[in-house]
């Protein structure tokens, strides 16, 4: 059963996500000496990332033991306004003492299939056979997609790879994405969902019939880890209907 936390607004939601990040980082660094996190793209997590770079949060962990990955990336250069790497770099990474070698960017500027293979190789080098992220942050689109796992696309049921290229017809664009196989190995997965426009879909994803081809976020079911939903009141409007 998913653990759902509802927050008054995006500000309190973002503080909770920043606290989750830091708490997991402190615990994991203490026990394992390193903390691996895959970041969500899109706009919702931006305020959480900005908080992590603030005085209050940034001094709480040793950033040289933090390893940054992404759940997905758009096929654009790293300095492109649409790049998930660019958003995170501008929001917090550029302000923090994280060695560049700790930042594992998906190379959106490359051929999608080549970029996917290169990222899979990086994950294998870092984790070994199975990538077990300590934390994966995910957003959800109002069509029920997460990462770049969009409804009706080929990547949804790929059970052979950890990272793949995925063509998104409705966006007429390629993406690079972790597959559910990789995401579900994480120790902790946190969805971050805000806004009334996602409320109806969110209720169907959490409480509706299992239709992962239509609602790919339903594919996210950690094998060993924990799944948390961090949502604001607006996104929770239709929960339990
Ligand atoms: C992306 C994301 C995607 C995002 C959702 C929600 O590359 O766009 O990884 O899965 O998290 O589309 O986006 P918003 O937070 O902007 O609503």
C-alpha cells in the first residue's frame, strides 16, 4: 500500500521533499558511505531543489558523498531550457560542493539509443548488475506518465534493460528514461505531485483499476523498497472517489 502524505501547498510539499532527501542522505551516508539519488525532471521538484541549495539544508550533508542521477531526460543539449539536467543544475547543483564526477548526466545531445546504452553502462559501473538507487524522485503528468514512461509507448514493458530510448508520439520527440525495472529496484521512491489538473488522474493511478498502459505511474511498485506519494491539497482533491 502506498504511503500518501498530503500538504497544504507547494511550499510545504517542497519542504517535505527536501527533508526526505536530506534525511535519506544522512542515514544512507552514515550506513553506506554514499547516497545515490535519481532526480525527477519537470517543474514540480524545482522548489525542493532550490531549498536543498539554501543555507538551512546545504550544510546538513557532505555533498562529496552524494551521487546524482536522473530518472529521465529530454533529447536536448545540457544547456537547453527543456533539459532536466539544466533545471537541476540551475536550481541547486551549481551552488553545491558536489564533485562533477558525482553527477551522472543523461546525454540528451546524443543519439537516444547511444545515450541510453551509455547511461546503462554508467549505472552498471556504479551499482554493478542491478541499479539500487537509495532514492528516486518522480513526477507525474496529468496523463499518468512518470519519468518518460508515457501511455502507450514502447518503454513501458521493456523488461530487458535499465535505461532505454522512448519515442513520445504526442510530443513528437525522443526521451531517455529509466525503465520500471530499474526504478522498482530503488530503496525508496517518492512521487511529487502538485496541482488540481492532476487530481483526477492521481485518483485513478492510486485507487483505480490497474491499467498501466494508460496510467504508467501504476508500473512503479518497488520490489524491496518503499513508495511514498508527496502531494499537495489541490492534487488530492479527487482522492478516494
Ligand atoms: C519530464 C519528467 C516528467 C515530469 C512530469 C511532471 O522529463 O518531464 O521527468 O516525468 O516529472 O511530466 O512534470 P511537472 O512537474 O512539470 O508537472
